[in-house]
C-alpha cells in the first residue's frame, strides 16, 4: 500500500521526535534504529525510506532538536535561565536540552552530526548575544553569552550526574545566582 506524501512527512516527524527523546535519554550509541522505530510506532523496515543510515538519523535529529529549541522564545533571558536551571528540566532529559544531553556524544559523530551540533551551539550563543545587546560592546555581549550558555549547560550536566539531590539543587540554584550576579555587574 502506497503511503501519501503527507503521511510520509508525519511518519518522519514521529521518527525524529522518538529519536530525539531516546537519544537525549540514553545517548546515540545506546539507542538502536529498531528502538527508535518501535517508539515511533513504525516498523524497522520503513526506516530506510526516511534515512540512509543511523548517522543520517543522528544528524537529522540534531537539526530537528535545534529547530525546536530556536522556536521556543522565552519572555526574557532571566525566564529562560530559570526554566533551564530547574529541577523539572534536570529530571526530564528526554524532553530537555539536546546540547546538555548530547554534546559529549556529538564530538564522536560523523562530520554532519558534528556540524549540526556546532551550528546549534553557535545559534544559541547568537541568541544570547542578542538578548545581552545592552552591553557597551558587541564583544562584551558575546563573551557574556558564551559564559552564560556554558555555565548553564555545564550546571545541568553536573546536576544530572550527582546522586545527592540537595547537591544537584544547589548546583542549579548557585549557577542561576552566579549568572544573575554577573549580569547585574555587567
């Protein structure tokens, strides 16, 4: 039975959504194509109608996640920091930041996957730089954007890696406070 173009697009979207969630939860290597297809409610055989390889799926998923992230526009940088460095975000990696979940894995991927991750990081830094455009210079805004984004991603990774919930919460709260303190002095 032939599948319509609209159904093919819907199926592809389901695959990318399922892959995005699974990859963020477990990493690229721990997730099989079969697992992604099953989570999408599709058969393994249909995979190659959408992607040429798992590497292609990884690159397309990273691009999909980056697009989703850029579509979410917080009311303010402070609101974004609060949401990002929250226990809710920490506790839901499958629906959270792809950079925090996958950056260390992306460095081991093919050129295309690395390029997509690199472009996503650059886009996020540009987004933060724009939000910090009240600085005296574009260079100062960019420096603060890089530092802020790096601190946020690092804090989320560390908060997820410790077993002590009090320490995890402290990492999130202290990083939020540190970012705000730096912004008030800038």
